[in-house]
C-alpha cells in the first residue's frame, strides 16, 4: 500500500505533541492513501470532503493488551476503551458517557431481542460519545473554541460536553432546525448562529468560519475522528454479552456515521480475536430518506444515487445525501447485512411498542431501528438481535404528538375526547 506522509493538511498542521504509537495510520476510504498517525486533522487532504479516513491501530499487538486493560479498569463508560481511542490523555469528563445498559426485550417469539439504550447519555443521545471525544481532542490540542454544524443531537451533545470544560461552543444551525433541540443547545450556553437554508449551508458556513478563526470543527462528515467515539458502543455490546457477537445489529441511518462506526467497532474486536465472527449490520432508514437503501439495492456505489429531498418526521435520520455514505455502505456490504426502510407510521408505532414493552422511550430516529427489527422478523427468528436506541424520546415530544400515535390532540396537547 502506498504511504504518503502528510506534512500539512488544507487547514494547517495538527497542533499536537501526541504521537501515539498505538495508532498505525490514517487511511482515506476514498483513495486509500495512508497518512502518518494523527498527522491530519479532519479528512484526506487530497479528496477533501469526500475523503473521510479510518484510524488504524496495531491490532496484532493490541489484542492481549486490550483485554488486560479492561481487567484493570473499574469503570464502565466509553473511556474504558481508551487504548483504542486516538487520545493520549483521556480527559475524563465528569459526565458519565457511554456505559449504557443492554436490556432484554421480553416478547413471545423465539428470537432474542436486546435493547442497547444509548438514550441514557448526558445529553440524551449516542452523539455524546463522539462529542466527548471531540472535546478531549480539542483540549489536548490546545483549542479554546469548538464548532459544529448540526440540526440537533450532535450540537446538543457538543454544547453539553463543552459546558464541562470551559470551552466555547459555536453551533451553526439551519433555520429549519427543530426548536426543541435548539432550546437544549442554548441551555448549555452555546452560541447558536442561524444559517438560512439547510444542513449543507450550515456545514459550509461552519467550515469557513472555523478555518478563519482556528476553531476545532466537530461537524459529521468532515471530522473523521468522530467514528472513534461512536464505535465504543460496539465494544460495550460485546462485553455485555460476554464477548459474543450478536447475529444482527439494527442501527438507524441518517448521515451513516453511526452505522459505519458500529461496524468498525465490531471489526476491531474481530481483528483482535475478542469475538470469533462479525454480526450482520442492518441499516434502517426512513422511507422518505432512503438514499443508502437505493444505492445498495441498485449496486451503484455510494456516490451516484439520485439526491431526493428527504421527507420524514424522524428529524435525526432525515438526510438527502448522507455524508458518511462510504463508511455506511462498507458496513452493510462487508458484514453481509442489509439496508431496509420503514415508514413513518411504523416508526411511531415502534416508539410506542418499545416504550410499552420495555420502558425505553426512544426518539423517532432511534425507534426506526426497533421498527426495522420488527419488520425483519427479529422476534421470530432463532437468533440474537441488538437494537441500537440512539436517542431519547424526550427530544421530540411534538413530533410524537403530531404523529397521532398517542390519541393526544396536537393543537391543545389534551387527550382527544
Ligand atoms: C444522528 C442520529 C442518528 C443517525 O446517525 P447518522 O450517523 O447520522 O447516521 C440516529 N438517531 C439519532 C437519535 C441521532 O441523533
Ligand atoms: Zn483520499
């Protein structure tokens, strides 16, 4: 494999003295060029925005060390897996991030369905894992301001983590961003800059202003390190299952970062011989936001699908062109899994079924994974499925009420007579 030493990326040098020998290389998923560990800050300098990279560790050496490091660690949160994270100083934020429970969903079929409840993170979504890592990396590199473009959970997570560190947080939000999520972001003390247009406009503005001002940019699809925080959820699932891999893992898909990260987590455990096989990764999309389903079905590669305006009430997975589509497609193909779509009606039914049946209250974007598991027969198949619940139902109460799934009148917020 060709190895190119990056001296400078298009945003300047990575300001770090952390040269971590555990990390072997950064490999661009688009052009497959390899770079020196931590020599680039965000994405491949050649491919730019279409070139997010993998952080590659020395798995041969790390296998035994990894298991030993867990024996010595008495806490169950994402920093438990520090040896496989791109930080030298873990910067233990005082908020408990990751280490979420894995419950069995009781039902009458013969399938085993396990619920990984990541709604229990500090700001209420799995995005906290990535934002905690972003903040650790920013602090280690001496940044005082962190930025992101986001319509909701990623921004709330970043604002939350910044609040623990006296870091300034600047969020670029599209003017259509859900109001409730905006309130949470503001409550954590972040500066919100409204950008007219959608996520793309907010993303570009964030990119430009961060470059100009020297802010650390956490935006998904730009900051390749975010997968590293998110993959810890796969480590936890396997550890909670006694180092067995489930048969299937159901993951909701918007930009595709989570599904790609979940795959990478399992893959790393497999490469270190901690598990003896890979689970099939099932990516679940909303019917009205199904770019990945379409390119996977048509076998046309990640870049050539038709971009169709997204239409779903599940705002966290409402994306016309997924930013992490290379990683997402790889997750499904390499694990022998599949993409499936669920309707908004199935999603809201999923919210209620999951809540009634287990006490876990998911936001619509997260409940899509549960709806997908139902649809694919997880209750009746003789296998173990894990459903990843990525965010809390408290994040989007009005969406649920408006869906009509509860018999509450959206106008008055009272029970319908
Ligand atoms: C962000 C998010 C998703 C989708 O993750 P992607 O990485 O964009 O695919 C799903 N559910 C919740 C609750 C989220 O916040
Ligand atoms: Zn590249």
